[in-house]
C-alpha cells in the first residue's frame, strides 16, 4: 500500500498532538499532586499556653497556622522568630485577649499576626507590638485602653521596623499616655519602609501634654531624609486629640490617600521630608474648634483633591505652608518649595484657606514658601469622597 507524503505528514502531526496532550496531562497531574502534598503538609496547631506556643513556633514550617485558644493570657512577653514564604506565609492567630503587662515581639519574614487583642493593660516602656523583618502582616488586631496610670509613661502601641509590612483592619482605641499609636522606624541599615497601612480605625485618643502624642508617625527628625515610600490609605481617624501633629510625616516619598479624618484636634502634617503626596483625603472638623487640615514643610509635595470642611484654627487655616529657617538642621523647619496644591475643596474653615508662612517669625523662621502652584480650588459642593465608617475598617470588616 502506497502512502503519500502528505498523508504521512498528517499522521505524524496527529501523533505529535497526541503526545503533547499526554505530556500536558502528565505535567498537570504532577502539579496537582504537588499542591495537594503541600496542603497536606501544612499544619494547624492549637496552643493554650505560652510554653506550647514556643514549642509550635520552633517546629513551624511555611504554610502552618498556629492558633492561640483557651483562656486570656496575662503578663506574658511573646517572642516569635518565624520564616514563611510569599506563597506560604506562617499565620499566628489569636482567639484570646492579652492583659496586664503583655507584649508581642515578632522577628520574621512572611508572617501574619491575625486577631491579637491587647486590652486593659499597660507597659513601663517599649512597644505593645513590635514587628521586625520583612513582608509581615498585622491584621484584625485590637489595642484598646492599654494605658498606665501616668500620662507621662512613654511607649508605642505598634512599631514597624524593617520593610514591606502591611497593617490592615486593626483598631486602636482609647490611648491616653505619651507615645505614638503607630510608628514606622527607619533607623536600621539596609532597606526600610515600603509599608502599607490601610483600613484601620484610630479613635478616642485623649489630649496629651506636649510632643510625642501623635496617632501615626513615619520616621524621625534624624531619619527624615530617607525614602520610606509608605502608603497610608483608607484609614478612619475619629476624635484623636493627642497633639497638633495627628499624622506626622518625617520621611520622604510617602503617600496619604483616601483617609477619613473626623473631629480630630490636629492636622495631617508633613513635618520633615520631601516629595510626599496627600490626595483625596476627607477632613471634617465636626465641631472641634481645635481641628486642623493639612500642614506642609519641605520640598516637592503634592496636595491634590482633598476635601477639608469645618476645621478649626489649629494651624490658622485649612492648608498651612510653614515658614522656614535658613540652613535648617534636621529638626528645624525647612523652607517650603515647589509644592503643587490642586483641586482641593475648602468649605467653612476657620482662618485662611491657604496660609503661606505659618509660624513666620518664630524660632528664626524667616523664609516664606516659594514656587507654590495653587489652582482649581473649590469652595462649594458636597463631598465627593467616600466617608469611611467603622464598619468599613474594623477587624470584622469584609476584606477584599
């Protein structure tokens, strides 16, 4: 039987297609088996005591889940050293509350702290939760009423070191002592910052007696020229009255966007650092005559699309551009230069709409802002920005 070359070619092509399908099926099967094996190897461990927790931590592997269950824990100092992977983070989930002088210290990579609650306790110094390492997440956690007897006792509620952490859907309520509620530290060598702080609820911070009562701070004066590149987005601040710097930016290249600030006796303050973006934030005075809008120090910032309504005279206006000093030290006021202020809505605010030279004459501040672009300011209209509510940002909120 004579078979044409064309028929042979068709036969060979069909054979090749069949072999490719068989190979593809084999590879898919192997992949599914590998995934199933990986899932099967991931463990969920339930612990009821600090000793059991440390034992679980020592043997934890990427993908494992450690659950703290049972009765509440008091006066415990938890130290976690863990390393997951991007595909298989290690999760430590708490179903108990921590009281007394309890604190948590994490050094890790790709670790999730889920559902931790600290309430009705206090420290003498340090941090309620300290996170070091890289690519960690703090989610659905609560710190509430964790206060000492004296307002002057200073410690931080949540401190972030390292880089690429996320804090989301957490609740920070009722702080009434010295120390920042959430602070980003940049004083380490190597890569720092790059954190995302989103969908958190900060509320009911009582008035302090000086500096150091910020609700959120990124950096310090000494590290203010570092590029932090943090994103602070879609958080709700309510009745946070600690000090004039409600949010204190002390680093470069950060973004503050789509936050809701209501009735807070302070301002979103770019205190040190350059090239930050403040956009589409909703700031409402809500009858607090000490409330403020946005205060600016430094170079290259963009203040875009914010809605500021009914704020008081805390910074003498809705948007305040500070006066600067010549040859400033890191802890002084740098001259405001090359700032874009565009598309902001300013309604019924005490003082001026935009103050150019806030604090002029005090503490050797003699330099007025230069090269400031102001355009498309609106003075009427209902807020077009979403007003976040507690249900949007609470630990129980639906997460995307």
